[in-house]
C-alpha cells in the first residue's frame, strides 16, 4: 500500500507546494492510503464509488492535491450555484445538468483536448443515496473521447482507495453497468446502507 503513489508525468498537475502539503497532511492524519497505480496513457475516465457521503469530496480533493494529479470531476450543476461556480471549476469541477447532457460532452471534450494527460473522475451513482442502477454516461464519454476506463473503490472500513485494473467495456451497456455495480459492492462507503 502506498499513501503517496507515483503519478505518471502526463497526469501531473501544477498545484502549489502548499496545496500538495495540505492534501498529504489530510490523508496522513485521517489514515487514508491508496492502493494500485495509474496506467500509462493520456486519457483516463476514473469511475469512483461507492459515493455515499460529502466526505467523499473532501477525500477526493485531498488526493488530487496531495498527489499533484490533473483531475477534473463531474458533479451535479446544483453544486455550481450560489457564487460557488468559479471555485468549483477552479477545483476541477465540470457541471452536469441531466436536462442537457450534451453540454457535459462538450465540456469534457474541451478539457481532454486541452491537456496532454488528464483524468476525468465521475461517480456513476449520480447521487449520494442508494441506487439500483448506475448512470451510463461514463461509458459514452469514454467511447466518444477514446479514453480508458479505470475503476476506483472507496473503502471507508479500511480507509483505502483501491485503483483497479482498466475496465474494458463489453459493448453491452446492461452487462457493463452490472459489472461496475458489483465491483463497488466490495467496498464500504461512509454510509454503508447507501452503498
């Protein structure tokens, strides 16, 4: 297990030394570790779950800054209201409005074309509550941007983020979503009843 794994050069960001230290400090004092590694390549869709609490966001930011990782994340458009839009976008946020999903694809494509290497993180539940079926947007984004898909399990019981192997979609959306859903069942979210 490696709390501060080596990030491939193409995925490194230019976060300040102070923000990197703060991110690492938070991971250290809360006891979180990261298992696995980022693969070679330039475009990764990081599908993370289970997403059951706002603590997931604090953990994600700590990882992003602590690892100096170039991550942009997809979040509900309501997170970008009330004067928070600039801050959320500065933190890597990409708003998604289910009423206009095509805008998300435009934003993601623009970000992917801007960087030599980038990770787009997404929670396929689309909410912190328990869901019976995951959203399939990550499959479409990966296909249309020619990106690799990597699964990341968030386990609050062991305080470990598991970076899994690359996921190869079968082309059958139902089978793929069921596989990812079952993968996340191996991990305990902050609120297990929502997993």
